[in-house]
C-alpha cells in the first residue's frame, strides 16, 4: 500500500528565516507530486507540482521554491520567510487510472511565521 | 479564476437532519473527487465520480455527477456529529487538480 509522509508536523519560524519542508511517498514509483497551501478552513491553493525528478511547475509566484531530488521526495523551501507564508502546507500524490486520476494527501505541516 | 464553486460555504445542522452540498463549474471535468478534512489533518478521499449522471453511495452519503460533467452534489442522510468537517470537491481536467472553496459542516448533537 502507498503512504505519504510529511515533516515536520508543526513549525514556528521567525520572519526572514529559511524553510525546508519534506514530503516522501512510499509504495509507488514515478508519482506526480504536489504542494498546496491552505488558509484556515478554506480550499487549497496549488503551489507547485512535479511529474518527475527535477521537473517543477510553479503555479503562484512567491518567495517559495520546490525541488524533487529523488523520485519519491518533494521539498518545499524558502530563503527568507514572510508573515504571509504562515498556513497549513499539504503534500499530495496522484494515482493514475488512465481515464482519471485520484489524489491522496499527507498529514500536513502547520507553519507559523512570527 | 475559481473553476469550482461550492455552496453553501458554512452549514450548521442538528443531528438527524439531511443536507446537500453543491459543487458547480462552467468547465467539463474528466472526473470529480469529494474529500472530507478534519482540523489539523490532510483531506481524505471519499469518492471519485467519472461518468456523467453517475451516482455513488457511501453509507449515508450519496454523490452524484452531473450529466454534463460540470457539477456534482453530495447528499448526507440523517447527519451524525462524526460527519462534521470540511468537505472539498476537486476536478481534474489533466495533471492539475482544481479544488472548490469548501463547505464547512457542523452537526450538532
């Protein structure tokens, strides 16, 4: 079975500090991977997605970046955090059924920037 | 551009009542998913609908995909406090998933 992990679960960082959030998927190969940010109780904003190692598509211009150094590893980074970067960050992977895809989420990381 | 609009945004009902949540779009989707999310956790996939007009049932939850594959509904019969959560619909015309704005449901015992 497939599982998706995210860490850390919670993070409190000062403004201007760097960020690194990690996501790994087990039990599948060559998954499409996604980073989302969610404001409290609201829908999901797609930040980045990747269809393979080193392939990153950015949906929203901001001070965040993403990397995919290995097939099942996806990293979200920032060199200098802003207050507006606070939120709930979710990593997801998709299962491809050819005619349609299904997306599965990790447990999320709660980031608070002070 | 918000491709998927959900209504209502907030819903508070008494235990045992019925409710319907709507997910509407002007775009056609090859499939549509419904998720439930509890506070502090990731969304959990409830169902995927693929065929226009398709109806799927998951215990007290009934999901329907519109004939034109532009909209969907979620009906809950005899709501329970355990149904409380944020319900999200998502459509995937390709590799990207577009999420609705969410419906926050509270079922009062």
